[in-house]
């Protein structure tokens, strides 16, 4: 199953003005932090919420929408994979 999950950008690396394709961010998914490409969302910045699919942020969403999506994902157990990856250092 493919899943796009919302997360909050907690740090940003790279400069859009120089090379937007190499811009990345550390994104927190309810406590699990992963490195994500921000190439598709050059407008995304520190503190923004983004929808992430296979390591790429694909859109920016507001905090309310992110919280609602995370709650749905928790309800169906979709975040267990992220927790398992974190436990093994993935």
C-alpha cells in the first residue's frame, strides 16, 4: 500500500535560489523524524506541514488538515511502519 503522510518540517537544508532540487528537510511524523526532499515544494519552510510520499514532500497543508490526516492514519494503523523503522534505525 502506498501512503502519503503529513509531517512538520523541523529543519531545512539547501537554498532554493541556488538549487531547489537538492533542498531537503527533516520532517517529524508525530515524533518520528525523517529526511525528506523538498524539491517539489519550494515554498515550504521551517514549521510548515507537508504531505510526504516515498521521501518527497508533495504539497503543503495547514496544521489542522495535517492533524486530521495523522489521526486517521493512527486509527487504521498506518503509522506503525514508521515506528518500526525508527526502532531498527531506518
